[in-house]
């Protein structure tokens, strides 16, 4: 009887010790996790992360800039033509460009991405697709089927008419207009007028290249954002 009691006692002590051990571990570890969870946002160096992102974006932009060509006297004497096609022929630089434009458009909270005929069509649809947004084209006269609204505009080297399909943009929608380049601002200004005619709002006009000397920005009624300035 005594033997049995003694073993019982030893077993109970053993079981109690085990429960205490596992409970202690459980409580201590979960406390550590709770502390880690609470402390984590303060321990993360947000400033360092922001600086790192800034540096990455600068490197991406440098790779894009390195691929933009300048061709004198094209398409007319006196015009220095800034060509973005070499960027597109370098898949790394093109991907950098799309990354930069996509993350910028993401920060605008827009409903629709509009691209301008023709080089805006190279960029707008990819950005829209990345952000799961609709893409809508503004085209030169006679290329869009159905009912359209129109605006005439002047170019750095000529004039043209822009069209937007009726109902392609809904009343009150927030729009970003994307193009490759801003020169005199005539093209972008006409696009903004079409958006206004459609009763929508141009949140921003986004271009890769801005020719600063031509001061096109002053002609555009909405905010302009450019990645590269000459
Ligand atoms: O600021 P602006 O003086 O109006 O000029 C800028 C516009 O000129 C270029 O297009 P272009 O009219 O040459 O047509 P394309 O894209 O069909 O070549 C460029 O792609 C812009 O859309
Ligand atoms: N200088 C330029 N280079 C490329 N595209 C243009 N569109 C209008 N001016 C331009």
C-alpha cells in the first residue's frame, strides 16, 4: 500500500512538473510573440525602407533615361526628336519604366487610364492592366467607331483632331491621361478638354518626357507629372 502511494506521489509530482514546464513555455513564448507583435511596427526602420525605395526608383529612372534617344531634325528641321522606342527594346528598362508609372498611378486612386494616340497606347494599357483598371483610348480623327466627341488641337509641328467614344468614360470618373511626351502641351490640353466634355475629372496627366523649354505644362488645365525633363 505504502509502495503504491509512493509511486502515485512520484507520478503526480512528475505530471505536475511536466504541466508546469509546458505551461511556462506556452505562456512565456506567447508573451514573447505578443511583445514582438506590439513592438514590431516601432522596431521597423520606416525611414530606411523609404530611402531604399527612393534609391531603387532613382536607379530605375537612370536606366530609363539612358535608353531615351535624341534625333536632330526629325520629323522637320529644327525639331530634336526624343525617342522612347529604344526604352521598349530593352526589356529591363521597359519594365523599370512600367514599374515607376504603375506605382505612381496607384497612388492617384483613379477609375480609368486614358492613353493618347499613338505612343500613349504603348504605356497606358499595361499600367491599367497592372492595376486592374479599364483602359480607354483617345484617338486621332476617323479611327474610332460609333459616336464620338471631338476637339481640335495644335502640335509642335502641325495640327490634328482628337476623339473619345461617347460613354467610354462615365460621368464623375477620376481619370489619369498617359502619354510618352509633353512638348507644347496642345495634345494633352485637347485630351483634358475631351475628359471635361465627358463630365469626368482629369486627376493627372502623366508623361515620360517633358520638354521644359516649351512650357507645355502652362497650357494644360490639369496637374502634370513627368518622369524625365529636358
Ligand atoms: O505637347 P505637344 O506639342 O502637343 O506634343 C506631344 C505629342 O506629340 C507626339 O505625338 P504625335 O502627335 O507626334 O503623334 P504620334 O504619337 O502618333 O507620333 C507625342 O507622342 C505627344 O502625343
Ligand atoms: N520633340 C519631340 N520628340 C518626340 N515627340 C514629340 N512630339 C512633339 N514634339 C516631340
